[in-house]
C-alpha cells in the first residue's frame, strides 16, 4: 500500500493494542494477496479471528472491507473465503 494512504479504520474508536492488531491484519491481507506463500493460512486465520473479535460488528466489517477494497483492490471477505 502506498505510504500516503491510510487504512479505513476509525482510529479514535479503538485502543492502541486493538489498532495494532487491526493494522497488522490488513497488512497481512495485502502480503497474502501479493504472494500467497508469504503468509501462512493459520497466521491469517488467527489475525482474522482477532479482527472480528475487535470489531464485533458485521456492518463495521463490511464498511472496512468495502473501503479497503476501494483503496487496494483486495476484498477481505473474498480473501478469507478462498483460504
């Protein structure tokens, strides 16, 4: 991702540890998309579970997925479904 872009996360809504986990998950999605062999499925699934645990809101997950896909061309939902 271009360093000028930011992830579609409301940084005011989460504490520091949660933000780190959310950003790490989105970064892993990008790495997986760039080279599926660079990120293990288990690592990605664990990060996704944490992502969903933090958000705990389907509409927020969809909002982030839509904005992330618009920025990067990568769908979180489709990536996880294809694992």
